[in-house]
């Protein structure tokens, strides 16, 4: 295990990303909702939590690593107490930017700076569509979500399993799921951080898929995962085993506390943000103890509970404000920031759309470099919807247009067109309009801009029904990405061998 002092690996952007990649960047300054004094107070609150209250670490190996690094450990209570100065010293080795390498180099993505990356919905136990309704997650639906993710370039990488394929044996499910991800798409993949063994399999399959050895992966991050703290102030053992394995191999982890105001953290956003920061930084610190310089991401997921029912609420004003503030905190610590596109609606309706828009704006203008669950999330994450996936894709593509700079020059001022149209005229037939009308405006995929009569004649389809037709069409048109036959066969052989080993034991 590498414990030598590391340094931030910050290369110029042109060296971090393949030049052919279509990387999205945010040209706007993030919304900063907190004053410098506010940031200082939240930071101080987070440090007091780490110093005085501590984190419950349900993993003896992790506790030993903290203790060897100088932390105070209460072994009876499995709690670690961290000195603020040492925390900040350890965080200095986290890179501000890194590239996530894909099987197809044109899909490499920059994490950090003003880059923006959208990922699929992840970890839903159920899936749904118009014809089949709501159903338990299965491998066919899982694979179809992968096909849709491959079909839209606005999805930058895969955010774990879009829906849980529960019809695959749980002990070897990660093997089949990873094999599908590496063959049905050519984008980077997010594995589940549930124990060192599953993580080791994921890293090995990533090396095979990219056609490189594991030593190369240590300097070329190629797979990512998420560690969710069990808020308040508890971190589960299997996730820490996975984080340690990821760090030893130089692979990035997104540390995301599930801080739901009023339930798993204080009801005030300031208190929630302090707890979120304490949990995130305390775990990120562990990765730097294991391997200084390991790329990491500060995850923000603070929202509020519905105080009438106790259910999670998403896409709320509090959620968006927390995203703005979380982005500021991540920038303070010079660590990339993750947020999400979420909603709490139980069907694909107006509520799902407006809550997703609130979440999406909070994430983008909060400066998030990774926006998880960007397409398909429904029911507060309990369902992956095919129609919602398509509607979200439409919103993401609109966001891409919004993030493109406004071009102002003699051509776009179009004064010749003003002269040609004249006083009281129109611009439909001017030379400038004729030359630009096919590309001047964003063309939505789901929205229907026809008048009522035309819409009625075409079947009076709702956005939900139109999205269903598009998702079905995209699956029919899907073409798998190219993959070398030697890589495919080696992946399949590895999966078959490991599956036999797992079920034999």
C-alpha cells in the first residue's frame, strides 16, 4: 500500500482529455449562495463534528489505517476522531481534475474544472414503461437502459446499474452487469462499492476492456464508484473495503452522505451541510491515507424530508440551495463536486418535470462536474422509467444548448437582414433566415410545437406517450459499439471463470 506523500496531479486540460471527445463545459460562474463567513462557519462546524463527535467506522482495517495515520480511535465504539489540521493536510493530495478513461478514448471525460458530465439513473430496484407498467428490476430492462445510454451522446458515462437486475444471482450479478456494460456501450462505467472482491473484479474487467494492464490503470483512472455514508455519522464496512481497494488501484470514488434534513441530519440547511461535509471529508481523507493522489469527488445529496410523512423530498428549493452551497464547499476544498437530477414523483407527470428541472439547475449552476441520475430517475430513486429517461434526455440536450456561449459578431447581428426586411416587413424570407433556419434554434425531441388541431389529428399524444414512442424507436435503431473480438472473448472467459469460483464456494 502506497503511503508516501503525494501531490496533486493537475495537468493542462488538453493533456487530460482525448482531443476528439465532445466534453461539455459550463461557461458561467457558479451561483454562490454563501458568504465567506458562512463558508467558514460551516467548515468550522464540520471540523468540530470530526474532532468532538467523530465518525463511526464499521471496518477494523479502516480504523487501523486512521490510527496509524495519527487519528484518535475508540475501538470499543468503533469511532474515529480527526484533527482538522491533519484532515486539511491529507486533502491537499486530492487532484482538482482527473480524466475518467473509457474503452473508447473518444468517450474519455474530464472530472473537475468547469467540465459537466451527465450520467444515467442508478440503483433503482424497479423499472417501468407504458406497456409493462411498474415491475421489479430485471436484466433485460437493465440491458435496454444501457442501449439507450449508448444511443445518446449527452450521457457521458454509466452511473452503475440503471435498474437492479434482480433475476441474476446476487453473488455474481456484478460480473454479468459489468460484462453487459462493457459490450453494450463504449463509455466508462460505475461499479458498486460493496466489498473488495466485487471491486477487484470490476477493476480487472476494466483493464481487460481497455486492453491495458492494472499498473496502467493506476495512472489512468478508468472506473468510478460511490460510497454513501449511512448518515448520521456512520460508514458501513463493505463500502470501506471497496474504497480501500479502489484507492490502492488509483481509481476514483464519489463520497456522498445521504443527509436528509430533519431525518438523517439537522433540519436546518446549515447544520445539514456541516454534517455532509464532515462525513464526506472524513471518508475522502481515508483514500489519501491509503494512496495519496487518488482522485476523489465530494458528493452532495442534501435535501429535506416531508415532515408530514417522513418521505424524502427532491427537487425542492432546499435541494437546489444545498446544491449551490455544496458546490461552494467543494471548491473551497479544491475537490470535484457531484450532484444529481432527482424528483419524488410517482409517475412521469408535471411534478416529475418541474422537480427535475429544479434539481438540474441546482446542480449545473452549483458547479457540479458530475451530475448523477441525470436521466430516468423516478419515485425518489425507487424506479427507473424509460419514458422519464427520454424526457430527461430532452432536458439535458436543452441544457447543452444553454451552456453554449452566445455568439455575437457582424454575422449574427444580421443588420443586412434588418435592412432587407425593412419597416413593417418580416424575416421569414430574408437571405439570412434562409441560410440559417435549419440550425438557428434547438429542436426538441419530445416537445410538440404544433397547434391544437394538428396535435389532435396526430392522436393527441401526451409527452409521456411521445417519449414512449421515442424510446421504443431508439431501441430498434440501436447498434452495439465496436469491440475487438479478443477483448470480448477475454471478458466472457473471465466472467465464466469467476462465476464458477463464486458459486463453487
